[in-house]
C-alpha cells in the first residue's frame, strides 16, 4: 500500500477548465483508507480534499476550494498512482467539476522530492 502521509505534490500538467497550476501545492495526510489534504497557490486561495484509498492505491476524491476571484468551486476526481524511478509518487487524475458547467479534464501531479 502506498503511504501518502505528509507528502507534498505540485501540478506538472493540467488540461481542461481546471484552476490548479504549478504554483499550487497539495499537502496530503493519510490514515487507514482515508486521505485528506489542503492545497493553495496560484489562483487557489485555499482548498481541501478528502479521498478513499482503493486496494489498487487509487484515490476516489472530492475537493472544494475558494479561488482568488472569490468563487467557491467543488468537484470529484479519480487519481491513479505511478511510482517514479526515484521513488516519488505521480498521480494521473481525471476530474470533473460538480459546480458551474460540470466540465472535466485531466491533471498530473507529482510528489516534491524532499532534501
């Protein structure tokens, strides 16, 4: 089982109508089958997410944030992990807004290497 606890992730690629960018940082916590995180940066003022960890280490998550334009946003995401050669985690994400136009997209986030 992948341990997501105390990992920091940054966006490396995002398509569609997403609001995350390379300036957005996600701080994950993990206990049992539950992952939760806070995120901020770029156009995101402050956000939270909560996810269930499946047996294949994928994440079924819901997220919400307040952007710098003062708009509340929410959505759902399915993240599939990949372990990189250096041991870091890369998450391949398929997401959809549960607000506004319900559009969807994909993102890739990667664990920040600790010094």
